[in-house]
């Protein structure tokens, strides 16, 4: 037993000796200590290294050229507009104005212009050519047609080109339309039931006190006419409309156009609306999923705004689909029951139907009731 303990103690001493000092010669060299060539006769010298591992110079990576986006993409055109916005100031209605926009290709490749577009039909842009070398200049000539209404102007054109940074260069025209000849009223309302359709006089006044003459007056469907002297010059005119009732009923919405010699107001436009003698509560029917031969009845109220009793002299259907099934006069109105009978289908392709029933009254006036629709899918 004592011999066993002695053996164990010896092993333990050996292990401790190896861990503390006996293995010193086998320790890995310090990173700060150079390794000398093995020589059993030469002593080991401990000298500091010239360079620590962290300071060891490594081969520098190859230089990468720093380039901008333009250099990386190669030569490119560049459009530069000298005057991208032109202010026309105060202008008259229905006048024309020329605006010249100057531009230059400041890039290092050819500038190719595809087109010049506009936001409205009031512009007529002109471009001498479409290709411009680096450093070359050009112009866009635009003719602006001012509207007839007063108010601010803000219109835009676009130069479409191969400039990669600005493919759509905008050109802006601004200004203010001011009426130097004004009308009172600015619109007309006619009523067929009144004498001369209830027309009121139209007064033309010049705000800048420039005498002018009336060159010509026209109206939609010639429903309204005027007496005037084209040789007379003044700063104010009063015009009395003369209304043709029969033509007015054919043109319930129209315009009076007055042309003048004023240098800034060549034309004035006055719109009108009119109420006819006869109105229909439902002038059009729409039939959905109609079936051949299956009748449908609709009610229409006819009103006579010109007074008197309405009597129907005849009723004619364009395609024979519509007829009057019954009528009744009530409180100055005429109630009509309209019977609609869709015809047989000629083929499977035929699906849509339409017809019109024209009513002619004893006083010579007329009105038409329309019907449109489609057959039920088979």
C-alpha cells in the first residue's frame, strides 16, 4: 500500500514538473521572438523583432479608377434651356403671341430631339431641325393662341430628346388674359314662350377707351341676328338680338360671335341656352335584356311652355317598334303611354335595337322620343 502511494506521488511530481518548467524548451516561440536556424552549439538570443504582425505590410490592392455616372456611361448629350419660362404679361382674348425658347447642347455627344409636345391645341411649335452637335444651339418657336375668356395663363411645352438626365425639358408660357372689350351680359338665356324668346340687349364696352368697330356678327344656325353699322367706331355699343323661334328650337345651345376692329380684341364669344316650347319628361328609353315580341310600356309627360292645348296630329315610328297606347290631357300637360315592341331577331349576331317616335302637333311643332336597348343573351 505504501509503495502504491509512493508511485502515485512520483507521477504527480513528474506532471507538475512538466507543466511548470520541464516543458519550457517545447513552448511555441513568442510572436515577438524570431526563430533562429536550429544550431545545437549556438545559444538562443532573445532580440525584439523589427515589425509586429499587426504592422506587417501586405500588398496594396490594385487602384480602382473613380468615375462619375456620366464618365461610366460614356459621352452623353445634355440640353440646357436658356429661357425655360416666358411671361407674356397682359394679353387680349383670341390673340396670337410668339414665344422663342433658346437651348444649347452642353453635353459631349449629339443631341437628338424626337419631338416637341404641348399640353393643349393652343400651341403651334416649330423646330428648325432635330440633331444638334456638342456646343450647338437651337430654338423652339411657339405660337400661342389665347382663349376668349379672361383669367391667368399657364401652358407647358416639352422638348423630348435623348438627354439621359433630362429626356423631357419643359418650356412654360404664362400671362393674363384681360378683356379690353367686355360684354353685358356674358351669356344669354332664351325662353321660347316669351316674345323674341325673352332676349335682352347686349352692351359692348371698351375698358381702355380705344374706339373700335363691329366687323361681323354670326350665330349658331343663324338663330339670332343683329342690326349694326360696320363703319361706325365707338367705345360702346348696344346690340338688340332678333331671335328666329323655329331655328332656336333646333339649336337650344349655341354661340354669338362678334368680330371687332379693336387691335387686342378681334373676337368676342357669348354662349346661349334656350328652353323650347315643348319639353318631354323622358326623351329617351333604354331597354335592357329585351325579348322579341314582348311589349314594354313607358309613360311620357309632354309640356307646352308656349301656352295652349297640345294636340297630336301624327306619330311616326322610324322602325315600327314604338306607338302611342294611350294619351290624356291634364293641367296643361299631355300624358302619353308609349308601347314598345322589340322585333324578332334576324340572326344571333343581332343584339342591339333602336327606334324613334316623332310626334307632330297641330300647331306645327314636333318632338321625338327615342328608344335604345339590347336583346337578352341566349
